[in-house]
């Protein structure tokens, strides 16, 4: 199918064509006609498959027909709620791109920055509002956000809303909108809790699932290293240097851990920066821009950034710490292998994290390659024994047969932190 077969306005077709879009992705091909028909929708697809365009393009088409060239005061007719600032910015940029040949306007609002410019734009009137929950409710309470004219409500990354404790905020936001609105849920994973939430807020929704729920992209090469917790930094440095890794996104479980990894990398002349919730929005955007522009080779992030980083052809993602929620693994490694490109996802698994790894394997149902030819393996209690069986695809001729002294002693390894 071609985009021109989707009955979209010529203004949108022109913008899409200029972006190089000829054929819609599966999630776009199936979702756009449903949204154009006015039905509620639950959409689930792997991250990086074009979910933003799947809802942004039909919303722009609908609003362009409604608003047209009207010179009446603009009202908020579409609201997109998303969990992180970075993701909100990216969605706003997508709306700007697809609507550039229409007279529609959008505003992206989030906390961590002054509300004054946001309030000024709201007073002038907008058609589309993209928001994080906290700032949206705050500005509504102050009387600057009116959702009485809303046509479409989108909850993007709906499962992350629950993970980050936004469920009560989401319920408050829904109550502020008209009952006859169109409601769209989009996510890469669809746990039971999200389905239950959808039943509360959606009316007879269509469901689009274009890949196995919570699946990972087939073009992402996944590897796991069973490593002593205290050796993770040594292994990280070893991989970056020996494999000449650049444009690397590393995930840490905590803000403090992310900062420590950055300090260790910088100490060893590897330019790196961290991005997490303690950073101001301006600082986070500066770091993200520097990474996208290849001014720094390594970005260390907590999960707040897992769904807000959209970089074309990002080659490598490393899970320095495994997530305790298996669905988060899918989102993390989904930062690579986007739009059909290849990628590598590397995971470090300490002994204390092995239960997390088993949960991840149950979810993704992929035979992940276990790398054993490295000198930072578990000192005692092999991964094989912990797993109850020998990992598949392991390199049995590698370092697994080395003595404990050669494999892990302090005397045989240079410390780099």
C-alpha cells in the first residue's frame, strides 16, 4: 500500500512524501483508516515502527478538515498525553512536520521549565496540545487549559504511564474531557493493567496488534554477559575499546549509578554524559542534542529516557543494569534497530539480577546469545547452574574454562575506575 491510497489530504501527502514516506508501516496502514473512521483504538506494535505517525497523521487530517482556513479563535481539539519530556518534544516535532502545509498549530508543555512561554501560547490559541501529566493538570488548575472542545485524546506509551505512577493523573485528565471524544491508546507493550484501563476509558475500541505483544525487533542482535557486579565497569570499558563502539546508549537503573558510569568513562578518556530526572530540561536537551550530533560517543540514561530517545540508526544499546520489569527491556533495546535498521543490544547480568533475566526471557521468547569468552564472569556459581540448564548459543570454547585466578582475580586485571 502507498500513503496516497489512505485518502489523506494533499497537504499531508505532500509533507509525508517530503519525509521520504512512500509506504505506511503495518501499524500505520491498519490504524490510520480506523482513526479516520472515528473509532476508539488500542494500538500495540514494537517500538520504532512508526506509532507516532500512526496517530498524528489522521488527527491532522481530521482537524484540517474541521478547522480549514477558519479565522475563529483556536481551541484545543487534540490532546496527546505522554510520560516523559523528551517523548513529548519528539511528538511535537512530528506534528510540526506532518502539519507544515496546514494552518494547524501545536504546543508541547512539560515541567522543569518556566510555564510563562507555554501560558502565552495557550492564550493565543492552539489546535493540538502535547503534554506530560503533571504540567497539564497544573495549567488546567490555573485556568489556562480548556479541554471542552476536545475531539481526540491520545495516551502514548500507556503502559509507561502506569509504571511511572501516572494512573491517577490519567483518570483526572480523562474526566476533564468530553464524553463523546475519540480515545486512542498506543504502546509497545500491552499488559493486563492497560487493557483494564482501556475498558474504563474507551468505547468499543478496535485493536491493532502488528507484532507479537512485547516482542523485540528481529533485526536486533541480542547478547548477554553474565558478569560480577563489581566488574561491570571493567567489562563496559573492555567492550567499548576492543569493539570500537561509538554512538552507544547505556541504561542504568538509578540516577546515581548513571552519574558514576559517566565519571568512570570520562576518567578513561571516553566522552560520556548522563540524562536522568535530576537534570534540568535544558540540560537534558543539551545532552541529547550533543549525542544526536555525535559530539559525545556515549549517553548513559535511566529509564525516564527509554521512550524519549528517537535517533536514526543508533547502533548499540547496553543494559548496564537489567530492568526489574521485563517489558522495560523491550523498550530499552527498541532504541536500536529502528525503521528496519540493524542494531546490537548487550545486557550485563549480575548474580542478583538473574531472576530479572529469566523473566525477560519468558517475555521475549528469544534465544539470546550468551557470551562466555570474557574475563569478568561470575566467580562462583555459573550462569548455567543458576539457569538450571546450559545457555544456548554460548561460546563453549571461550573463557568459561579458565581458572578462577585468570578469569577474575584482581592481580590479573587493570582497574579503570
